[in-house]
């Protein structure tokens, strides 16, 4: 039998595979590059490192953003242990029962506002599974979570920025953060994700764990550190690796110019909008408050709405799919699709509120 299989294996190996062709091109391309432009490879690495280092080191390792992620996981687990999830379920059961949706879909949004988007997925994914939420309902939960600020720090700094511009925060916060938690599940359940079901309170289990309080605190601190170093930082580094490569090949500047034009058209301040999209919304809203005298106030409403979302893109394309694929019934592709849908809805919300609310608030 071995003799019969050998010719077939040999024949298959002699055929050229697509990636072998690409590999040969890369080999000869690298040799030519070393011959005619020996410094280009080192320049490429230097460009990428300069792009990755400020985000990974300056923002996530040495600033309060990294610590905030660990603290937010601790806060989220403590809230869960103190019955926050069960209390939230009781509040939203009547509303979601009317919509014929499992009420657990709003849990990630609440943990998102109070903690961090990564902690929200880590905590809420298992809760949705325990609540027997369908795959469609889990996707609704992801898309709805993207409508909320991805950390409590972003929300607080955003309020400070609004105060600096003399903008009334109450109507904006209600319409941009709390209303979408109700509207988005209803909208998606009637259009894209229809496999939802009405759930009575009696059908849901209790979500408050029985772990000891000290164990909850120390275990959540460890969990937060693992989340930061094993998921968030690698995902951020991967995204900014590609941005650095695009800069090296001269492609990034046109992309950045296009983003500036689009964000201005959407009534979003482009400088801080790009920071929200690519780096950190927390940093963006902090910059808004610092630049109160130089930014057009008419662009602040849209900027606030965009920053108080699931951005940056490294979260949408890296951290959220990885976290939710580990903790829910969804695979990475399903999570990514739901997150992108949520992000599109958030851009629409920012544009609509930017144009409609600004005349009344500024």
C-alpha cells in the first residue's frame, strides 16, 4: 500500500503551488533589493517599529490606558459578583420581551460603559451562552456593544470635553449612548439577525457567581493582565504593523487624506476622529478638551459620538473577534461581521446626531 501511495504524493509535490510561486518571486525580489537598495529592508522595519512603538509602549504599557484595562476587568468581575448582571436582566426583561429578544443582548453594552470592551466580551460571552442566546442574538449583542464607549475613562473624558466647549451633555449622552442600547437590538432583529426568541425571566438562570470575594479580585486582576498582554497588545501591534508598511510604500498618506475628507463630511473633527479610529478614543477625547480654542465647535458632537464607541479599528478587527470567539458560540468571522455592522451603525449615528443636534447644542 505504501508503494501505491508514493507516486501520487510525489506527483502532488512536483506541482507548483500558488504560494511557492509567490515565494520564488519574494526570494529573487529580496536578492535584487539587497543588490540595488540594501538599506530599504532596514528602513521598512524602522518605519514599522516607529509606528507600532508609540501605541504599544506609550499608550498601552506606560500610560493609564493599559492599567485601565486591568482595572476595568476587576471592576466588571466585582459588579458581576455583586449581582449587577441579574439586576440588569430584571430591568430589561420587560423591554426585550416586548421586542421578542433575549434580554442578555444588552449585557455587553452595560459592561462596556462601566469597564472596557475587552472585559465586556470576556464577561458577557459566557453569560449569553448560559442564557441560551441564539447565534443571531449573540451577534446583536456584539453589534450593540460597539455603540457604547469602550471604556468608562472615554465617557468621563468626553464629558469634560463637552464642558470645555459649553455643550449640554445630557441630551447627547441619552441619544448617543443609552437610546442605541434599545434601538439597535430592535432594528437588527427585524432586519439582519431575525433568529431571536422571547424569553421569560423564569427561563433564565441566575448569573451571579458564588466565588469568594478575594478570589474574584485576584483572579480578575490576573485575567485583566492576560487580556492586555496576550490579546490586546498583539492585536494592536498587528494593525499598526500594516499601517507602518503602508507608510513605507507611500500608500498611507492618500488613505489619511481620504479619511480627513470623509470625517469632515460626516461632521466629525478629522484630527481626533483619526485618533479614535486608529489609536485610542480615550486619547482622542482628551485631545478634544485640550484643543477647545482651535477646533470648530460644530464638529464636536460627531466627534464625541464616534469616540464613545467600540473603536479603534484594532479592537474591531483584532481584539473583539479573538475575545468573543473564545467566550461565545460565535467564530471569529461571525464576530467580525457583527462588529463591522455595529461600527457602520455608529458612523451613521455620529453623522445624524452631528447634523441634527449641533444647531441646538452649540
